[in-house]
C-alpha cells in the first residue's frame, strides 16, 4: 500500500472548542478517520489502534507523510486483548477522552461472509479490500461491541463511545446489551450509500443528552422504532409578530433587526417559563464569550447592536416533568376537605 497524503479542504476552519482527544479503534492501514479529523480541526488529537503489524506500519507511514506525528499516535492492540482499557494509562493518554469511534469486524467466520453474500440480490459493486482481521472476529460485531460496552462500564473515562454496525440484528442486540446494563443515554443513526446500509450506536455515562435530531433515526422501520432512545426534545410554536408597516422588502436591515427582536422576545419567554418551573435551576449566558466575540456588531451577523446568541443551561434537581411526578405534586398541593359532623 502506497503512502497517502491528504490536503485540508478548508485550512481556515476551526472549532470554538478546546483540544479534543479521540480514540479510533481498528484504524487500518489508511488511518483515514484520524487523518481527516486532524487536518480539518487543528484542535483534534487522535489515538489510533490496530492489531495487524502490517496495518500499523503503513498507518505510521501515512501519519508521518502528512506531518501529523504530534497529533496522531498509533498504538498496537493485541488480538483477544483489551479493546480500550490498555489505552488509559499514563504513557498512552491523558485523563481526557472526548470520544471513541470504531468500525469493527462485522463477521464471526468466513462462512458467515459467504452466507451474507448469497443473500444479496445483486453482486458487489466494489472490490473488497479488507483483511481477515478487519472483517472477522470471534462472535462477530455483536461480541466485539459488547466487549467495548463492558470495558466502558468499568472505566467510563470517555464522554462518548461509538461504533458502526453492519447488521440490523446487531443494532438490536447492542441496544439490548446497553439496556441490560441500565445505560439509557444512547444514540442511533443510519448511513445509506447506494445499496449499502449501515448503522451506528453511541453511548455515554455523562449527563449530556443529544437532541432527537441526532439521537433518533428519522422515519425508522418497525424494528428500529422499538429500540430508539427516549425522546428528549419538545417543540412548541411561537407566533412572530408581523413586520413593521412601511418596511421595504429591499431594505434587509430593518427586517433583520425585527427578527432578532422577535427571537429575543422568544428567549425571554422561554427563560421565564423555565425559571418559574419548580425543581429547575436556570443559568443564562451570553454566547459572545464562547464563540470568539461573535455578537450583533459582527460584520456577518444581523441586527447591528443586538446580541444574537444566547445559551440557557437548565439543571433539574428533581423529576418534575413525568406524568407520575406531576400527579404526585398535584396530590401534595390538595387541601384536605374538613369532615363535618352529621346533624
């Protein structure tokens, strides 16, 4: 395999984040995900693992040819050994780990690969370039990712653990494994490219819940519908007031300022509603300090002199939103009627 050099498509693109530390399990000879991530986002540092000596050698060469030795570290794992736990040592990584990604071996044996090929109505449209260690593992992808889940429970050192899955039945099995271990903070997504359909599962032991637009698959089939994570996003319509009379369509500035004022009104209403909800602590922030000074005076923003970016962080000290919690609160607030003596 020849060395591969990649050029960043947008070198000026940066994230308003501190340094990101990730782990790529089974990176392969091309080490493609760490290369793309590091070139697009200078804040990202990746630890990439593999069990194959040839793949590790070419991966190191590809990292060196792209000048990313200081941001991508290649680490050898052992077949049948730990997938993650050996990485969390002082000489491998720091305490910080933001994410783990994995494209696991999908199959348990060569016979399973052959059987899967026979079930396809059409032949493959691309040449399979995966080595045996990249395609086959004892127990297949379910056993491999289940081990990841088990190791993550013992460590819980990363914000998010993620893995691709090649079979829908595997998605069901992994979600069942997560639920058996009371891991309810998980996400599912689906990738479709031509005839190929893949899925990904992610889980976290942290308090951050991703919105439904990220955590839940839109328009799922019956099987996926039964295993999607619980909804955590709600939508409510907010009626905007009409534009001021006499605002010419070609004059964009008054229109933009009007829209910003409407959004500010919406923000105020939302904040008031949350602050009046018992059991919640509301913290309001101006996002200017978080995004490099972006505010209403920025040349690319709308509504000069108006702040356009606000953040509300809400902490729930108790369950106040479920039906059972609301019923309990109603019962506690009732005043018991006095019993009058019989005449």
